[in-house]
């Protein structure tokens, strides 16, 4: 289970290539030969993970940008981080 506390941010694999797009982003994983297309909120989470943001900072950023309740943002962050972890794009 992914936590959304104050612990240090998830570690993004350094070998991945990321491209910001107008409506989200795209991650290329050459090791697995996969491309992951991200919507705008998942792209924001990814970019903040690259910067080393904590889970709490991710929640705060989503609350601010999308004007959602903290509980909803926590659930979204948890879901996105779990997707990234399951896809082996980062280490929690």
C-alpha cells in the first residue's frame, strides 16, 4: 500500500525518458520497451516525483490545481503512485 505522508518522495528511475505534453505527459521505458501516456494530473504527480516531492506535497499540489478535497487528492495520489510502482517506473 502506498502511503501519502511526509516521508521522502518516491525515487524515479533515472533511465526513463519523460516528455511533457499539452494535455499530460509521456514516459518511455527503454528497458521494458513501453510507453506510458499520462493525463494532466498524473503528469503533474510524475513531474513532482522527479523533483523529489513528498507524498504530502503531491496531495497539496493536486488540491491547489484542481480544487479538490484533500481526501480525494490523497486517493488519487495513492492510485497514481501505485500505478507507477506497479509499472516499475519508480521506487517507493
